[in-house]
C-alpha cells in the first residue's frame, strides 16, 4: 500500500509538472506572438502614432484631401503576384470604363441583377437576404450562373453569412434546415472542432450556390454584451479569437471560398457606424496588444481580403474614418504586411454620409488605399468615380494598380 501511495504521489507530481510546462509553453507562445508583431511593425508597446516622431507631416494626421498621389498609391507585397503576367495582358485590353467598373462591389437588387452587371461590369456584387427569399437552391444556382454570364471579367459574388445575428442565406429553410448560430455559440457548445465543422459547412453551402466570397470571419474583439459588435464577435481574448480567425481562413481556403477579415483595425466597443459617426479614442498600444492579433493571424493563414470599418481611430488618424484614411491603410499594408485586396465597408452607411455631408466618398476611399468599394448605388457612385479619373484626381496608374490586383485574384480563384 505504501508503494502504491508513493507511485500515486509521483503521478500527481508528474501531472503537476506537465501542467506547469504546458502553461509555460502557452505563455511563451503569447509573448512570442506579441513580440513578433511588435518587431514586424517596428514599434514598442508604448508607441503611439499620435506622437510627432511617428505621425506623417510632423505630427499632423494625413488627410486624403492633402495626401499626394504618390502617398496614396498602394505599396507592399502582392499576394497574387504569380498571376501578374496573365492579369496584365487582360488589363492592357480593358477600356477606362471597364477598369472603373472593376473597383466596385455593388449591392445586387432583388430583381434586375443581370442588367446592373451588364451596365457597369462591376468587379463584384454583394447579395442580401432579398436575393435569396422565396428561392430554391436550384433557383439560386441558376441566378448566380446568370450573373456570371453577364460579367465580362468574372464576378466576385459575396454576402454576409456570419451566423447568429447576421445570416443572408441560412435563414431560409429552402436553403438550409436551420440558420447558422454565431461562431461564439458554436465554440461554447463544441470547442474548435465544432467551429471547424461549422465553417466548412458554410463554405460548402456557398460553393454549392455559386457564391465565391463570404464577408466573414469577424475578427473584432468584444467582451461586453452592451457593445454593438459583441454578438457578432468570437470573444475578447485576442489569442482565442486569433485561433478562430486562423482556422476560419484555412478552412475557407481549403474549400475554394475567399474569406474577408473584418472590421479592420478592430471595432472595439464603438457605436454602430450604420447609424452614425463613431470615434475610437483607445491608444495605439491597445491595438498592438490585442485588436491587430486576429487580423495578423488571418493574414498569415492566407486570407485574401480585409474589410476596413468606418470608425475614426484617433491614434492613427483623428480626422478621417478608417475607410477614408491613408494612414490606416498604410498600417495594414506596411506594418501588418497585407498584400491582398482591401475593401470598404458599405459606403452608404450613415457614418460616411454624415462625415462627407453629401459629397461622394468613392474617390477619397480609393485614394486612401482601398482596392474595392462596396456601394449600394451603381449609377451615382460609378459616375462620380469615373469623373474623378477623367479629371485626373485619380491617376490611371493608381487605378491600374488596384485593377491589376483584382484581376490577379480572380485568376487565382479560377473565376476569370
């Protein structure tokens, strides 16, 4: 019996040592991830872009109204560079109007989507619930095939199928037996294995219907149920959310669906930008320590797109919403090393209409560094942007740069 007690005692000590070693490894990984991000950005944890030494123009935030054309041009690596030659050959044959069309993702009307596509030849369309209401799977598939046939350059087709409070497809029993619940709930019920299965199921449903892009996963952090973004977020722990985003990006990629990391640089506890302006006063160190980590994880896992939100993030640009801020895009390109496609949140949201006070935002958004402009109106936004190119406000060199990246992505996806 004494020998048994000694043996049991050794087992307890071994288990305790194993737990301590495991905790040490996890802590080391967190420190490594955070330190690596700091080194990538060339910043210390206490750095703030509001300091004079780190803000452009001697401490004044860059405004898209004052930024030069050279400052506005996208830089950094290109995730789809392997397809450059083929994309360049297509670009060389495009008319100016066709190039302009490629930078738009237009909200698809419930009826007349093919006419919209033929008229503007947009780079993509965004579908909402009305596009799926009262349609069978077969009807949706036929609709999507018709959209692609109406496009001369292959069509990015996207929707928001996050799960939980945001479902465009699965809310309809004809398309899925039950709506997807939020990833947060999936994780609480079954851990990461359940999240993996849920994400794969979404990807396969989208693929079956002919949709090539999901405006997900949500990479925002939130632990407060009072936050606007809370019910759409995976949680408040940056390491856990990073694991979710990394896994999601991997599963979408494996199943031939493009995913979109949103809402950069991190929504936080800000107000709903659908209904008005929101100002984020957090220090830059908080973004470094937390909000950037899920985006970094998704980028490293091969996510091809990042969506930028409409909050005014004071530590990066105290004047402009992130969507319209060259500095925010510089952080994403240069400091997080993102080489894929950057798209705006919907430019018809109240945060933007209030900020621009009636002025069309498309030119400013494009010069800030976005490749793709998500808009609800085709005619108004397309024509305003086209006039800006004709007037030289947007150079054809700058236009070609984004269109080339878009075409490269379409070749990579096999839709062009």
